[in-house]
């Protein structure tokens, strides 16, 4: 039976998403105007946040850009925010936009070097516990000096590289075969299916350890996360001052996070503990040997160029020579110029990974604009500021943590630090109290926010990357895998804020 125009429109709406999902999104769009009329903008704003989180939670059913974008457009039409406010929120985060556009693409052109290095690490470090600790610790160290999204982009690139190599062999193709769609399992031989599932579990655990590592390191320094720099600017702290004043909280949390990594791998709970299947190791070893056998002066020159540019990248980021996105653009220019990538279609592939997420992030800023315009967090802020000074730092930590789980932690930090600065200027609190609350705000927005992908930009980037559906990393699975880290990092952070700050 041929489709009627109405049926064709319905089939086209959100494409191959399940029917129940399409109906749910339409229900959201119909309920919101009614809620605004009956319940007012404040309650409707919280309903909108819940609906947006729903689209993130089901990212594997439908990429959140489309349903989330429809909700954002409706919010603007209903007057819950304005196009100007959306623009202002986006402009305030322009450095993040630049980073995603250019740095992730720059990492793409460095994937040959990354595979070269990480394949050796993966094959030479036999202990899964040691490998997991290594991933977490290296991610923490790099995030303290670079940027969590850049580090996550490296982890994603490495994960896709490993997965595509094994998937090609599991599908009965030769490693030298260039064309292969590693997102389709139809060609995977029955003999390899169990190994493929175990390999997915192995990669999921490594990627989650690495992603949590970016949070462990990101809280430590002025440049670790965007909100850190914002807080430091308001507080007039330099790099050393920021590190030392955060250390009573950040260092115990780092130790507790690494201990959690160890215990999770030993126990095998919460989706961790999966080991690299022997047959997968054999395939990766064969891949390494094949790469070595085909290595010539040109490929060695490419690796040398990538290594030099990697050193320039680290130096540029560590010394903050320019905005991170501009450094990423420099990386693209250097790598493509000296490695002979000069055709437009060759460049285009590098941007496929980051641009959908960049668009989604702007939609997220539209939801943040609603939070700002409707003052959804104001009651929480007012309640915490009204508490006694002795318990205020701990309450600030908790309030920032909870709000950062559902919103943008940069926005939460901005709102809180400005309110605290206003209280300092008004003489309501002393400078010592201001420093205590600033530490609570920074640690609160960085640590408990690992609970959900929308709490950490690096987690959201991983969830919506091309790698997530390949290794079956859904929103729910990510929340479950992050749960022990959330409890430990949040609990130790709260205890340190209460005892030492």
C-alpha cells in the first residue's frame, strides 16, 4: 500500500526513530504551551529541562540535536527566552565552539601517531588494572594542563581506531581492505561475535576511566575547565594560588578516584573489569606488524611531523599562547601542509565528528538561556546564601553539584561566583569566606557533575560521538558506570570542603 502524504510526513519525521519516541516528542511540544498557560514559566522551565534530558538519555534512538532543537525553538517562540539571549550564551562560550570546530579536527589528522603510540601501550601493558589506572592518570594529568574536550577527542580517536581495526577482521576482511563500514555488524562472523561484545565492554571501561580522569585532573588547575578560569578571574588567583587553594580538596579526590578505578577493575562491578580478548589482541598485534612492514620513509616522515606538531600543541596549550580553538586551527594547517593533505574532500572528513556536537551544544545553550531568563536556580541560590557561615561551603558544594548534573557547569559557576562576589562587595561576607565559597563552587561544579553526561561537556561529547553507538555506550549505561565515581568523588569532595576549607 502506497503512503499517503500524511503517512509519508510521519515516516520522515525523526526518520527511523521508534514510533513511541516520535509520539513522546510531539507530546512534549503540545504539553509545553499548556503548561506555560496553566503552571507559569518557572514550572514549565523545569519541565523543559526534564524533556531535554530525555532527548540526551535516548541519544542512541535519535541524535539529540533534532528533538532538542525543536524544544529549544518552541521555548523561544513561547517567549521563555529570546534569540538574543541564546546568542549571548553562545557568544560567552565561543572558545568552546572554536575548540570543537578546530581542535577535534586537528586530532583527526594526528590519528596515525595516536594509534602508533596507544597500540604499543595496549599490547605491552597486559594488566587491565594497570592499563585502566594509566588511562585515568594520563587523562587527569593532561586535563590539568590542556582541555578536557581535547583529551576526550584523543580518547575517542584512539577508541574508534582500535574498534575499526578489529571489526574489519571480524567481518572477514583483510586489514589492507580500505572500504569498510564498522557501524554495521551484519558481516561479523559468528566466531567473532562474543569477542566483539567483550571488546566493546573493554573499550567502554577504558573510555569511562579516561573520561572520569579528565574531571579528576580538570578540577586541579586554573585551566583545567572553563569555569575554573572564570572563578580565578573573579577571585584574582594566579595559577599557583589556584592549585594550592584547591589542593586540600582536589588531591584527596584524585587519590580516591584512582583507588575507585582500581577497585572497580578488581571487583568487575558497574560494567568494569572486562579484559582484552586474546583473539582481539592477536588481531591488533597483526595490525601493528602489518603497519611496521609497510612503513617507509614517507610514513616515517608523517609520524615525525605529527610528533613535532603534538609537541607544539602541548606547549601552546600549556603556556596559553592563544585560544584553544585557534591552536587547533594551527595544528590543522601544520599537519595538512606538511603531510600533503591538500584537497577539500580530504579535509571534510575531519570535521564530521565535531560539527554535529557543536550544533547540539548551541541548542544546549538555548536551554541554559531559559534557565537564566526564568531564574530557575534563584531559589536554590537564595536559600544557600541565607544559611549560617559554618555550613555554607558544604551547602554550596552540594547545590552546585546537583545543579551541574542537570545544567551547564560553566553557567552554574558563573551564577554562583557572581552572587558571592556581590555579597563580598556588599560586606555581607569576609574575604576568607569568599575564598571558602569559591573553592566550594569550583569543586562542586567539577566533581559531582560526573553523575550525568549533561553535567560534563567531555561526557556529553563522548556520549554523542561516533564511538558511543559502536561500543554500545548509552546515556543510562554511562550514568551507571559513573555512579561509583560520583559517590566517591562527591563524598570525598564534600568531606574535604567541610573539614579543610
